[in-house]
C-alpha cells in the first residue's frame, strides 16, 4: 500500500504571544509575513516570480524578529500580536470600507494593485470572502487583546512595528520629503505627547526621528478608536536600509541596535 503523506497544517492567521501579566504594552506586527495560502494565491494575477518580487517590496521584513528581540530584552515583557499571513491576503490595519484613503491606489483592506500600481487582483474582486475569513477574526482577536490589557492594567499601549523602503514606491500617497531612519506615526486622540517623547528618546541613538511623514497614523481597534483614551497607540516605521539588505534581503547587525531601542520604548511606555 502507498505510504500516507503527512498533512501540513495551515499557517495560523495570527498569533498572540503572552507577555508579563502587568504589562500594558502590545507590540503589534501586522506586515512581517510572506505567507499567501494557495486558495488566496489563486485569486492573484501575478505569476510566481512577480509575486515574490512584490513580496520583497511590500513585506516589512524581519519586523517580527525585531519585536521578538525587543520583547526578550525589555525589563517587563510586552505582549506581541503577530500577523502570520502576508498583507496581500488582507491588510488588517486598513478600514474595510470607503473611509480608507488607500482605496484610491487599490490598497484597501483587500489589495487589487501592487506597490507599483500594477494589477494584483481583478478590479471587480469581491473582498467579502477574504474579509470574513481573515480580516474580521483578526480584528476581533486584536480587540480582545486590548480588552484584556485594559482589564489587567487599566490601560493598553499598542506599538505598531513597521518598516519602509529607503526609496519611495509608487503606491505611497505621501512619499515626498524626508525619509528619516525612524518615523513615528501618531493619532490625535490616542497618542499622548509623553509617549512621543519616550519614543524620540529611545530611538535617539538610531539617528533622526521624524513625525507622521512619510507615514502617519496609529492602529487602534475600531471598538476603542476615538472613544477610549485609556488605549494609547504609536506607529514605529523603521527605514529598511538601517537593518537589512533591500529589497527582501537578509537582516544585518543594525537589527540588534534597533531592538535595543524598541525595548527602551517598551519599558518607557509601560511605566
């Protein structure tokens, strides 16, 4: 009889990695993965080579590793919420409706265009199946993670860990102007000035720190967005040439340096 082939379990959509019970900090890593399930790949018009090239450009490579290293060296271990699937499946940080300006370049919750504005999916793709299968469960789980921190500590601090390319890509709506080693994205309601100050001090060792350019905003689950000031948020965008070979190459020694700075931010935000 032919030997039964082992079944490879599917990659989980996301993972919540526990931190210290008294830590309010959640390191959120939404764009670090390259995994595209076969069922999703079937709806993408790029061939395998073009898809790999697109992943090189769109993935915030090594940011999960960066967050893990920061969590390990932090004085109080933060929680980590990590997306295990590529943002080409769904982008969990987009609004799932017409309020999201990235829809203008085909990069809403379900992308129809690439970083170079070429077709990724047919323009008439129905996003609903992907939203139901991937987007909404992710949003519910992230909401629950924030709710748990509020219950445990009375507050929650969501620190988004991202990276961005040294040279602007065609999809960027605000790609003109300086591209500092570290860019901090803020929200007028959820980002208190002391949190920005702590971040600037933590990343001072890494060079210039910009604010909201070329990328702005900070992720907060919709249940709390604009409603609950106990939830604070900050986006950290790290220029990729400071820690890796672009595009899509290996990490370099700069990763450890940045992890130390991120750990200092975690400790400062958690006090």
